[in-house]
């Protein structure tokens, strides 16, 4: 027997769950269009305002750190109060409205504060939003729900930078580009509030009976976080890959941007396919995606243009898995009343491991390209037996029917 969920219920409840997932997906599409559009231009904008390279690096690092660290507190707050919608809406408001405010920044310090606020808002709303998404996924399959959400999310992540790039290409300037991002930001908040009105209690989608006592996160969740940390630490960040492409002259500058767009498109498509597969075979899907992404480092760091293209496709597949079924697995492991907390812990572990791995791989790159390839492959490979063992233990532990909230 595989560790797949029970067949989801059919009828109006499932249709409403699908509609709710689409609502959240459209919210993410518009949100990503807003802040990913801004992130494609904030570095040069800070430089234009007089910031040094050190200041730009510090602001970016602080924003990313808070973007994961705050999730622990917001997830706990959501579970503690049960006010998932309130926490989510507040986070989105801070996340999105900080972006067009960049057009009004009179100094790089003011712009830096807004950039950090944007990352903090994203951290606040992510655990509670994912908890609500996991509740609806009980009717559709967690892999499918998170896969669809990631596909819509990536659509916005591609559209936003293209919009900003078009404004800059036609001579509009950074301030105009940031100001125009107010449009998707406001539409996003309108859709979010409409979802709040239409689906005030998403916990009603969950098929699990309410717990009468507080449940602890299972040991399998801690084991799973070990695999998550290894994968995140061994995954080369795109700025490092792009740095290598430029230094090694693997592809021209315009080709680097095209390869990133290819990876993002692959990310979205892979999330849909892997999500469906995850609902059938469980952690085997995550293990298979990780096994495939193992070959991305040698291709991008040691190959030519053709190898770089193939490597970025595999890199995109791995990112699609991390953004969809890696999150879906949390919904399978955590009890319903602790899911926001679980997503907060997951975010902190993933972000910390990603940061530590990025530093390690950067240091290794300065010493030996072969060293970075070996380190990236070994770290990710170490996660494979954990994922496979976790899948086998869940099958053995289920015995009969799968847990009702899967």
C-alpha cells in the first residue's frame, strides 16, 4: 500500500475547496507580480539612491533573514488565536503596500526600510495562508493543491519582472515602475478580501475531526525537517549560478535572464505534475525530484551552454518540488491545530539551511568549482534515504486506511 491520501470527498464541498485554492492562487499570482517585480529592480534602485554594495548586501540579507525568522512567531500566533485570516490579511497589506511606497523613498535608508518591511510582511502571512491552503487540500489532495498554487504563484513571478523591465525599457524609470505596481497590489488585496468574505471558515474543509486535546508535532516531522535542511543547504542559489555563467562566459548576459525565465516556467509546470504524483505515491515524488536535481550542479557549473540549459531545467524541477510538494508534506505530518506553527518552523529551518548552504557554496566556489559541485550533490543525496525511509515508515504506521486529514 502507498502512503497516498484517502479519495477526497466529492460534491459541493470539494468544488468550494477547489474554488478557495484558486482564490489563494490568484492572490499569490498578483502578490508575486508585485513584490517579485520590485525585487528585480531594488538593487540598482538602492545604488541609484547612493547605497554602497555593502549596504545593498546587508539590506538583502536582513530582509531574507526576517523573511524566514518571523514565520515562527506568526505561525504560532495563528494557531494560538485561530485568527488565520487576520494574520494573513495583515501580512499581505504590509508585504504589498511597501512596494509602491518605494516610489516615494527619498533616500536609500528609507527604501531599505520598505524593502525589509516587504519581506517581513511576506513572512507574517505565509504560515497562516499555507495552513488554510492545507485545510482545503483535504478535499483535493495536498500535492494537487500546493502544486496548483505554486503554478499560479510562478506565473506572477514571471509577469512582475517583465512588467518592470518593460517600464524601464521604454524610459519610465524606477519610480514609475514601483508606482505602477500599486495596481496588482490593490487588485490582490481586493481578491484576498473577497476570499475572506466567501470562505470565512476554511477549517470546515478539513476532513479530520477536531482534536479535544492539544496535539504535539510528531517525531516524523522533525525527521522530515532534517531532509528539508539537507536539500536547502545543497541547493545552489541562482545569483551564484548567474555569477558563474557570467564569469565563465557560459552564456551571454541576455542568455542568463532567459535561462532564469526557463527555470521559473519549469518550476510552475513541475509543481503541477509533481503535485498529482505526490498524491499517488507520497514522499517518493519528493525523493525522485531531488534525485533529478542532483545533476543540476555538474551541468550548470561544469557544462557549456547546452549543459547550462539542461541544468536549469533540472534546477527548476527541484524548485517546483520544494515550493509545492515539500510544503504539502507538512500538511500530511502536522495535526490540524498545529499546522501554522509547523509551517513557521518549516520556514525557519528551510531559510536557515538555505542561507548557511549559500555561504558554504560561495566559499567553496572561490576555491574550487569541483568542490561546490561535490558538496551540492552530497548534501542533497543525503536527504534521499531520509525521504524514502519516512515514506516506508508512514506506510507501515498507517496499517489500514490513511489518516482522515491526509
